[in-house]
């Protein structure tokens, strides 16, 4: 490098440094913007979930503003020694908006999400825009996003609260709506035998009432943000169930296992009783209950009826009570209340309560818990066990 070029380079560097100092002292542009005014001007999705490197304005190109009224925004170009950016600004008369003037954690000067682990979300912190990292635990309640509504002539299909089409009765059997738990035959059976006019059948579930205050999430976005396993879990449980969407920095701590035996009551059919006991275990095994939340067992679990003159209607799902006693022991030992739909009697499940969807357990901890249930052996000597697993946050 020649002496002349070194002198020119030094002069350019000193000039740029002086301009940085000048702009830092006389930065008037930042005072003309607020987080709320920027959010309104660029229609920023406050409350929307966001990930690392995502733009809060939804574009891969920098947001540009007139240089003449935002000359101070050259400062972050200068501080980054972005000579090309400076030349572009001077030649085009437009300069990238410096988001550091209105933002805090999780957002860089170009409006991109940075240093955020997991699914964060755009929000306000005081007078700043921030992308907040998820809490240790994020949960919500499943809510219908796409559903059918029975009418006098067929079904109406709704999506996000809007009717999108009507389907006549004779075409219901041809509907192409299905997952692991329902199909066109299930829907037709619901229409013909279970539903009354105005009844609804949920096809897809979104998430509402998120614990950290972020926006509700559509059924399309749930797997994108929180994974397909969340969709699979929610599809197993009744609409409105609490769903743990995200958990991090915690340790699983297993509580004591409580067990009982199926026993024999041949008057109700021990084979049927064993089936029902196992169905109860399937309905509750793996159920995760977020903090301060109430959950039931799985949907789409069915029980066999046995004749019982003392039961309303003359029949009952005998065999569920031994499993219910194991669950009752585990949750009450944890300090939870007696589950709704149960009693302290040997016949633990109250008449009129579906052992899967109607019995509910309330988690009074400030962290999630999971219910594990399993069986050992078979026949009348089959062992039935329940255990609470605590998701203890790491301090």
C-alpha cells in the first residue's frame, strides 16, 4: 500500500469516526419514533410467536426510511463499518431503520430476531419492542379452529369462526376429513346418532389462552411453532383440554407408584372388567397437566357395559374402579384434591361420569406433572399402577 493511499485511508477512518461521534451526540432521529408508533406504522404482529433470524416486519430486506429526515440512522451503518451501506444510503437517499432506537432484547438494529432460544414472541417491555424468550413452561387450551355444525339439511363447515361451505346429508359420508381418531364414518355416525341440530364436531384444534400472553395460534401454525407432537397430543384429548406446549430447563422427578389388583367379580364378567381396567389405564397414561390446570383423560376411549340393576340405566362400565383407585391414591398423595367424578369408596368412579373424559384432576403445583399408569400381568390378579412425575424447574 502506498503512503498516499494510507494517508487517504487514515483520513477516511478519522472522518467516519468523527461522524459517528457527531451522530451519537446529535442523534435526533431516535426521538421521533416510539415502539408503539413503529408497531403501528409497519403493522408489527405484537404477540406473534417468532424464532431466531426471523424479521419482526416479515421481510428479508431492511426497512428503509428517508435519509434527509433520519440522518442519524447512518450511525449504526458507520459503527458496523458498512461502507457499501453508507454509499447506498448517500446515493439513494434512503437509510435502513435503526431498530435499536425502539427495541430491546431479542431484536437487532435491522429488526431481526437474535439471541432467542425456542419459540419467542414479539411484545412490549416498557417503552421498547422486544422478542421475549419462552418461559420454562408455556401452555394453552385447545380450541376448535375448524369444525362441523349439524344443520337440518347436513353440516356447515367452519374455519376460524367463518362458515366456509355447507355439505348436504348425502355427501357427509364422502367427506375427506380424518386423523388417527376419526374419519368420514366417525363423522357420519356422530351426525346420525349423537348430534342434535346445532351440535359441533371439532376437526382441527388451535391454541388459545397461552400462559405467557402471546397470541392465539391457528391449527396450521401449532406444528410450526411447537411441533407435530403437540398436535398429536391435543388430538387425543377433549377440546378445551390444557396442553403443555413447551418445557425447558427442568428435571423429571418421579413420585411413588401406587397400585392395586383387578380382583374378581364374576357377576359383572371378569373378562369385560379387565378390558375396562386397561382402557382406563390407556385413557390416563401420559396425561400432562400444566400448573394450576385441570385435565381429564383422553378422548376416543370406549368402555364395555355390564348389566347392573343398581346402576342408572341398568348397566355400568365395571372394572374401571380398581384403576381409578390407583389414580386416586397417586394424585391425592401428591396433595391434589380428590378427582371430580370419584368418591372415596371402593367403587371409586361415580355413576354418570365417563371414566376418561368426565373425571378431572387439578394440578395445584406451580410446575407441570405427568400421570403414568400401567398394568402388570393379566386376569383377576392383574396389577394396576399409577405414578406422578413432576417437572421440577432447574433454578
